[in-house]
C-alpha cells in the first residue's frame, strides 16, 4: 500500500517517517520523566541512528557527493542508510553497558506504540490507530508495572515476542501480512533484544 506524503514548507516526507520522528520525540519525553539515565542513552542512540542514516548518502551515492558536496544537506541514504543507522544504534546500545536491558526493552516497546499510533493517524486509519493504541498501551502499562517485579526474568523475552507478533497481526488485518521495512525492523530488533537480555542476565 502506497504511503501518504505530507509537505511542511519545502520539506516533504512520507507518513512512516513522520511516525518515526514522532515516536522518537514522545518516547524521549516519557523516558525523560521516568528515568533520566535511560533518556540520555535513548537520545544518544537516536542521534547515532539519524547521523549514520543522513551521512550514509556518501556510501550510497559517493559519486554524486563528490561532485556536489552540498547534497549531504538535502539527501540521505534511503533504505540502505536506514539499516546502517539502525545497526549503528544497536551496536551503540550493546556497547553502552550501563543501560539495563529492561530499559532498552521498555524504550523499544514505547517507540513502537507511539510509531503505530502516529503512523496510522497520518495514514487516516483512525479506527485502527485507536484500537491498536489501546491494546498496545495496555500491554505497555502492564510491562511498565512489572518491569521491576520479582518475576520479570520469567517472561521478559516472552513479552517481547508476543508484542512483536501482535504488531504483525495488526498489519495482516489492514493489508495482509508482508515483509516490509517495518516488519523486518520489528523482527530484527526482537531477536536483538532477546540476545541482549540473555547476554546481560548471564553477565549479571
């Protein structure tokens, strides 16, 4: 399904990028008032993602950048840059050992909740946006309350898996399940969080 595009001044962007930007801002605000250390890590991870995504145009279109250096200001690396940016953010998180896996999981779930809400609103899928936000929000509140509980270790990984599969289910309702950039991102980050949680629990 083709995305809806929006224009603000001279800047044109698809609904997915609007959803990503809004999810970053809203999650940061949540973390800022909940856990300042987590918000510092999150803002740095987002900054890493954006910088690598933006500068990846040098890798994707080296010849154009050499001939017209100012294109760095106006272009980015597209999907290749997106994946390079995500990889850079995940590596940064892995190296940032002071941030707990619980905070990473909570931050990711929050990002997805806000992304799905804003994305569907921009796509004018208001009913799906509200229903998905209520269900995702309920699960997130449950996660938030249980994250410091005594049984967190027993179901943290299961929660990440169930939450990710739920997003796939919502997508299949709307347009039939397909592997898109969003679904591949959810799958990749789910696997990453499982491995990260297991490794840090083993170290602890």
